[in-house]
């Protein structure tokens, strides 16, 4: 998938929802093909979800230069180049720095964004699943990094936790239109973002949006519209982005255990920088930017 995106602006998809490498799932159990592919692969070293970045691009090395570590097959591009990640300590590289997708995902091109998102997501999953949750037995990596096999008990596959995030707005066009943003108690005073929360068992994404907004700010939403999704590997969420309408006259009742403050903010205020925008790599930034650009 090649998806246009303007770094720092309102792209057609969220910043971290891009990628052009075929995951080639059928290759994950083909040991002979994987062994041959490794010899000609480009390799991303990943540690604690971080990788080396230089000049807004991932530092990829030949297999011969890659350190020892567990290998993760990331996929193959249209020209037949295989890509792997190795879970190992990041090497020293002049002109490069260690970064995670939150910091640089919006700066990378489509190929590198997809590779880093996949590698970071798998790293976090492997780090948290060294043992079987059923038996407590140690597990080993299998299927080119996409399965863990315990010594005793069923196989384990990577999991993703669905979460919803919503830009609530008043539906008013132009600079006077307002959106409802919240601030986490740990954030600086001028930083606000969209309301969000995890989908609970037996709940639809739409129901989760309505519930989370009601719980966090006491406001009723209507006319939900799905806008897109992106993974958020901190450690393993899938953010489902929505917009919704609400009445600014309805009193805001903040759940102080969730957020420190919530307020309606106009397009004009956001454009003047009176409130800090969400981080550029976040889907919250995509939702706010899209709303600002739409003018409706």
C-alpha cells in the first residue's frame, strides 16, 4: 500500500498507517526460502522498539553486517528485496540516532514507516511473551518471528488491542467551529489531544467511542464517522479514529482519574497556536489536521 502523506500536515491516511512492503506471510514457514532470503536481505536492528535513523531514513544493513539476535521476517518489496529485523543492541553509527516511531514515524517514507511499525510491534510482543500464559513454560521464536512456541502448551501469535480515538466537534464550519480536546495530567499545560480509550470485551468500536466520551467528559456524541486507523506499538494497540458531533452547551464533567482538563477549542485558536497540537506521528494529529483542513 502506498499512501500519500504530507509530514506534519493532513495526509490522506494517518502518519503511521503507511507501507509498501508485502508481508509475504506464505514465506514465514519456508525455512529454505528464508535462509536464502537472509543472504540478500536488508536488515533493521531494533531494540526496545527503537531503531537507528539518519537523515529521516532508517539505517538498514546487509545481512553480513547485522548483529546476532532473533530474526523477524518483515516482508519483501516489488523488486524482490527481502527485509528482516534483528532484535539486538543498536550498533554505533556515525550520523545516526536511536528513535522510536512516535518520534520519527511521520518523517519516514512509506517503506520505512511500514518496516519500523512492524519491527517495533513485533519487538514489544516478543518482549512480553517469553513465557506461556497458560502453562508458564518458556517459549521460543517460530515462523520467522510471527509465532512463539512454548515448551508446553498452545502456540502464541502476536496480539493487537483495539482502541478508539475521537475528535468531537460542533459541526460548525469555518474558524468559529470548535472541537473538544482533553489534557492528560502528565502533559504540559498547553498540550491537548483527542479523547481515547480501549474497546472492552463484547463492545463495538462505535459503542466504545460513546462510552469513553461520556465517561471522560460527560458529553453525549452523535453522527460518528470512521476516519481511519493506525497501529500504535506502545506496546501493541490499533487506534481506530473517528469524528463525532456534540453540543458545546452540554456541561463538561471531567473524570479527574482520566484527564486533568477538557475544553472546546476553535479552529482559529488552534491555527494561532494557543493550544499545542498532538504529536505529528499520532492519529490524533491526523484527526485534528483533517478537521482543520475540512473547514466543515
